[in-house]
C-alpha cells in the first residue's frame, strides 16, 4: 500500500510540473485507488446458526442485500413441499456455473451403480494422451474428488486459448499434449479444485456413451422432470444487470458468452424451479447418502457441510455476472436455490453477495 501511495505522489509531482488538467489527475488518482481496492477482502463469514432458523436467516440476508441493490435474481427456499420464501422469477433461465459439476457427478454415480464402469478405471483407458508418466495414475474417482493433481486449469495460456476460441469443443481434449509438468502434485495426493478435471470427465462421458454431452444432459433432465434444464448452446445469451449499492440504477448488459464450451465444468443452464427438483432427485438417488458416509468433504459435485450444527450438502458457482447456489439439509428437508444475474464493479460488493455459501461451510 505504501508503494502505491509513493507512485501516486510521484505522478502528481510530475503532473504538477506539466500542469495537467485537474480532471485528468482526478481520473488517474481514482483509477489507482480502485485498483488498490480490488486487492483487499473483508471477512464474509456468518455466525453459526441452528437448522430451525436457517431458512429465515437466508431469507433475511437476501432481503437486506436486495434493499441495498446488491443482488438481482431468483431465490427459492422450500421445506418438504412447502415454499417458505421465494423472490424473483422461478422459471427464468440462468447459467448455473459450477453446479453443473453435480450433473457430471450424478452421471458417473449412476453408471457405477449399474456397474457399467468402475470409477477406479484410469483416464488413460479412454484418453491416450493421459498414458504418460504420472498421468497414467489418474482415475475417474480422482477427478470426481478433485484429486487428479491438476490445478484449476492446465495453466493461464491454456485457459485463455480455450476461452477466446468460440469453436473449441470437448473433443479437442483428445489431442492435448500432456506431461507430468501439467500436474501440481501427484494424483490422489490432495484436494485441488479443478475445472479442467471436470472437462476431462465430460469428454469421457461422451466417449463412453458415444453421445454428445448436451444429449446426456437432456436425458438426465428428462428423467428428473426438469423441463427447463439443458446444456448451454452457442446461440444462448444471458442478460446481466450492473448494480450500484443503495441506488436504484441498473442496466441490462446482454452478454453473449462462450459458456457453451464449459460442458460439465459450468456449461449448464436451469431455473430455480428445476433446481429444487434436482435437489429432490439427488436425495432420492442415494448420492447424498454416499457423501454422508464418505470421509471426503467433496465428491461427485457435492460439498459436505463441516462447520455448522447441521449436515448440509451443497455446491455454488460463479462466472462474471452470475452467482448460483443449491443446498439441501436432509434433517429438516430444507432445500435452497439461489440464482443471481448481477454484475458488481467493486470486488467487495461482489463478495457480499457470496455470503450465502457461508451458511453451509
């Protein structure tokens, strides 16, 4: 911070000699301060709450943030079949970001349950570019648990190449040149959240089934009666609102995005109403029970609550302009779905809207 102050001081000293315009100096100072502000975070944790007041606390948090004009979107809190609180359109489509991972996890869970495949099978069985070095050790289960050894992506260059290539597709994974240097650590060693791992899982689902990922999502959605859930296509776009705290000013920024390339990493769209059905199906399928019995806090696209007084199972997701969360507390049959479509220009404003996941850590 002191270094930043010195740079500002030197700039104004230099600018004063040149007699630069006051507005220019103000703009530069504001820009420096904005950049500096993005480097700071504030404690976003919530107090531990009991299961019987969880629904009201989440609803109150939503109302408070909405009153400050920090959120826009949909929320649905349901206990059993009774709606405790809702706001926004429950049938509006949103990209659900990383909640998509729970769909991939379910596909593998059901395949393994039917004994159509073993989750201990190495990825190398389907993708020959994984048949080198330590990569040969990576199994489907490793990737489902985020223990494949990869970081969030293969690297910044790989991420940018994929993100800005609108024609990228899952099949391109087959031709990647991979080596041990692409790993952060040995497979199975520790948890490292990996979007790349779930891209690989999505591609293997295609190879194993002989069908496109979008078709597999459509099949799962049909089976669970989710009529408004599908893989995001190249033609889809989603309106995003820019919000300013405490002021009733917002504007839609129709954002044509390359979310369709994310597949099971974050490339599925849904509605609040459909995601309640998804939570119900997850409970009925037995995947929640599997996680409950597991020593892991994450597997198959679900996170297990560890620090609260109740057991909850959840996943959140975010991509610029959007935030999503689904959660289920079996002991009270409480289900929560939150979908946001608002863009915050200040990092701290965005962090405030991510408070909901703190109720489930």
